[in-house]
C-alpha cells in the first residue's frame, strides 16, 4: 500500500483565555486579604487608580432573598450595618461595652510575654539568663519545648548539665507543665507541683498508651493498685492540662471577617449584602489622565503607556464589580436552596451540589467553586464557609427527599451526646435509629461519620462514661473536668 501526503482543512472551536480573563477568574478565588493585597499592588503600579474614601450605599451590592421571590432592597446600608452591630454585640461583646469583638483581645498577654516576664524576675546568672532566653525562643505556643539539649549546649558552647539546670528552673514557671518535651513530662511536672507524683502515678504516666486504650487490667498491674484507686488516679490525670500554653493567645487573633452578611428581612425572607469592609473601593482619576495625556501627546511611547494604564484601571474596576455581583448571586442562591437551615437549624440542611447553584444562576460550575473558596457568610446562626452548605445526599428509606450528610452527622452527634453509661449506642444501633427516622444509611457510613466527628467507639465511650460517673459520685468528684 502506497502512502501519500495530503492537505486537509478543518474548523475547530476552542476557548482562548486572554491574560485579563485569567486574572478575572483568579480574582474570584481570592480571599479578601489576598484581594486587598493585589489591589494595593495595582494602585502602586497604576497612576490613575486611587482608593475611594467613602462609598454610597447604592454602590454596595445588596438583595433580598425571600421564598420564592428575589427583589431589590430598600433602605441604606448604614441602617443595616447598625442592625448587625446590635446582633453581634449580643453574642460577642462583653456586657457594657460598645467596642468590636477583636478589641477584647488587645490586652491579653501572650505565652512568650508571660515567660519573658518570669525570666526577668528570676535570679539567673548572666550565662543562665542567656540560656533561658534561648530555650524560651524555642517554646511552642502549646507550651512544649521541641529542642535537643545536647545540640543547644554545643551551639551555645556550654555544658549540657548547665542547660538542664536552667531548664529545670523554667519548668517551675507558670503555667504548670510548660517547657516539657513530651506529654508524659508535662503531666509529671504538674503532678510534682501538686505533690502527687508517687510511684503508682509515675507508672501510670509512663503507660499513657494504655490509658488511651482504657486498658484497666494492664494499668492495675503496672501501678500495683486496685480499680478504685486507679479510677481516682485517672480522675487526677484528667484534671491536668495537656497543652498548658493554649490558655494564652499567641499574638493577634486570627478572626474571620465574613464576606456576606445575612439577616432576616422585615418583609419576610432574608436580607443579603456584601460586607463593605471586604470590598476594595477604587476610583479612576479621569482628570489626571486628561492632564497627563496633554503633556505627553507628542511622545508615542508615553501615550501608549498611559493608554495601557487606563485600560487596566477600567478592567480592574469592572472585574471587582463583577466579582462582587457574582458572590452575591451565589450567596443568594445558597440561601434560597437552604432556607430551611436558616429557619430551623442544621438538622434541616439539604443536599446541595455546585451544579445546582451554577445552573440556577446561569454560570459555570467552576465559577461557583471559585466563589465559595475561602469566603464566609455571617448569619443569625453563626459564621459559615460558603462550602459548608454543599453536602452529599443520603438516601431516604421511604423514598422521599434525600438527607444532607451534614444533617446526618448532626443527628449522630446529638444521639451520642444523650447516651447513658449503660445504654451506649453501637454503630449498628445508630444506623437502625436513623433508618427509623427515614434515613437509609449503612453501618460503615455511620462509623465513617463518627470518626470524622472524633467520637470514640461505643466500647471506649462506655468505659469513659463509667469512669466519669464513678468520679462524679466519689467525694469531691464533682469538680472541673475541663482537662478531659
């Protein structure tokens, strides 16, 4: 068979993304801190962009989502903002204060500040103070010290025994348990300060894996005590703090600033608006462009640069406006789909996927995915990431409407919360009870959801509840168990 060359003409359609289109897509996915950083960089590069000092209420995208109607909003943003301040003030601000939630953290001392103050007040020699400062520099926010003393001693050109002596002093600092290198050492430090580190307790601390397994037989054998004494010892261990540094703030709080604000509308439904604090406010200075253009009219290179800056400024303002409107449309559709959640709570969360929202607002599924990434919604029920409202469906045993996986997890958590020590539910029991309510779910799915919720197995829960009941019924057993 002979081969021959030929020319063929074909027509092919393809989507070609320009750099500006790709940048617009990227803007959708940016969280507001990244977006503000990007905008600041653009302002530095573009002489025609400037920040707007104020923004009129009509410039902040806002809509009302009712059931089933969506219409334009009425009223100014300042009124709604004051309503939000009153709502958030009830939940987050200390009584009698009119300051923002974040302001309550400004005077809190960090762990490293607390330790530095104690080092300054301690009677260290100059060399010991230097070693103490070096050890404090390696201290984790949890209070642990992940450092090799031999290597540190070599780097400081001192004997390891000197470093160990300084560390022993630091381990007496407040809060009890800091500067420990392991969990066992952390618990030992606290028990020694309570004068409770006897041989039996030392054996218990040395077998924390058996404590985690609730292997009472092994623990009784190692500690040389009976069951009653062992339960008392476990109660003491539970009252200790495994991460003593966590009671301190490690610098400024990482607060979440919501992108979307949702509140009940006076006429029914929900009032939805974008948080003005997360929206970059840009203006294009046309007058400055006109002045500079006249001065550089004779220079084609300068004029080309100015035209490019003008186009980029126009593009950025349009892209930011389109981004805001898209976020608002996605949020409104989420609220329309999940109206039962906002009315009645997480048990009424419905199954929802990206395609459903994308089809409803006539955008691509990937657009919805980008919009819901790292975006948060402030609602009367709390702050939720937009992706929270997208959950898989669990079938109905009665052939009715499917259930949301998040709602099912909520029901599992609620069942476990009300268990009695003698009536702990196995995964099979939970699956059976869920089926009685119309949720068709397998035992292995219950186990998967239970593990995702960090709920122990039924056997371990039974042991823990019995230990807790025994500690509560013993003299002085009604104390604080927050350490568990």
